[in-house]
C-alpha cells in the first residue's frame, strides 16, 4: 500500500490511480485554480432560469445540503429539500432535518423500515456494506420526488471524483446521469432486483431503491447536476454556513477528523469501519487529506493522527452504542464482527489491537519517519 506524496490517501482506494506518486484528488486540487468559476456561476444562473428557479436538493439536513439549499435560495431559487430517511436516525439528525425546514420547503420519504433493516443486514452479509440501501435511496428518492412534484431540476452536492479522486475524466462530469449512478452509486454489484424474494422482500418494497419507471435520469426528463461544478466546493465553508443557520454539529467518534459530517446515522460507524478494513483507510483519512490539500495540517501530523485514530473501533457513535445497530438488524455483536472479519483485506494489516486491525506500515516498532514512499 502506497500513500500519496501530498496527502495521505492510499492507492488501495478504488479507482485511485496515482501519477508520479500523486493521487487523483491532489491532481484535481492543483488544477482547480484554472477553472473559470465566474463563467460557471453564470451557467448556474442560466440553468436556474431555464427551470424557472424550481429545484430539488437531496438532503440529510447535513452541512453540505444545508449550504446548497441556503445558497440556491439566496440566488432566488425555489428550493425543495428532499430527504431519504436514513437507516438509523439520531436525535441530532432529526433536529437538523427539522432545522432545514425553517429555511426551505422540506419533504421526507420514509420507506418500510422493517425492509430497510433486512437490506442493511443483507448488504453487510453479501458485500460487506451495511449502508447499501442508504446509498441506493440517496440516488433514487430525489428522482421519485422529481416525478411526484413535476420538478425536473435536481442539485446534488460535489462531484465526488473531482473532490476525492476517481478515473481520469470523471472529475469533469457536471451531471449525475444513469451511467454515473450505476458506476459510482456505491451498489457494489448488487441491484435492487437481486433482493426480491429474499426474506419476503417484494418488488414493491424495492421500488423505493431505484428511480421510478416513468422517469429517465437524462435531459429528456430530469437533469441532476453537481452544484460543486458551478460553485467552488469547500466543506469547512459549508459547515460554517450551516452552523450559522442552526445546524447542530458534533464529532461522531474519535475515528472522525471533522465534527461536522455524518451526524445523522448510527450505522455510519459500521460503514466507515468496514471501509477501513477493506481498503486501509477510513472516514478520518479522507477528511484529513482534504485539510492537507487546504494547508490546514501537515502531512506528517496527519499521518501521526491516522496511526492513532483512523479506523479505530469505537463502542459509541454520536453517543449511541454501536450495538444498537446489531439489535435493529437482527444480529449479535459477535456476528457483526464476524462479517467485518470476513470482508477485511488481511493483506493490508499486520496485527489486531482489540477489534481494530493495525496497518502493516504502523506495525514496525521502530520510530516512524513517515517518508512519502512509505509502504
């Protein structure tokens, strides 16, 4: 496993090919100043005018969607924030959704939560991702709302491939197309239809996890754009604007670097810990790498934080026991950990500290020098 020479992201991240030792996200960050953001802003205004200012913002009540809704509203848009109910909503998550309703119209879609629990468990068992149904809903529910409300303009947040890296050329995408959804939607090879007939799950149950049949994710019916391709993206600015407008922000656990992200869903812990076990990096690594690119922390200091905290197994997330998730989806905590072990890439890890696998690069007892070519 190699880490980027500039940030601390490893080359084990999917679609994260390095060029001369530099990851795609850092290359993109170097190229951003060349973008004509004034022209992009004019194109955003033209886009809003074409749809008479009516638009949907997919929202969890978090920092980014709150910023999006507020910013578009200030540009004169008529914003409807659409929330796809998350898997295991926290009290703060509920308050932040309600807070956004003080600023724009909000609509919340709530699926059959008994089915959702089954999908969480099946996602964990089949592909090692408890959050499979959440990912599917995020990229389906807003299109249901677009169809229901006859509102064909949808604004997602950043283009993830621009901000965090991806295949060459994918950082240029301005629209979330059907192809983008299939490639980057986080489905891990599972389709909604694959669940039909398992444990009584019906075709109707799975309609909540795919776009409605009467709508196409294309220019003929619905246009879904990344707002971050028209306005420079800045997670810290977004968080500050959201906080000023009433969003509550709490650091979920010590494995997170930021205090203003993923406050809404207890299950996020299992997703992030599983990501660390699969690929050798967790949520904290992604967040702290953004801050390295912004010059907010040195790479050496970031590596020291990662060694101590990234992917750490925590007993609580957002103040809730992580084993509440096990109870909700019908597993014991031993079974949860068993699935974590099953999908762990043990080639990356050298030893176990409690329930946390330790990366081989941090198993050497000699003092760490954190050189850029560290493996």
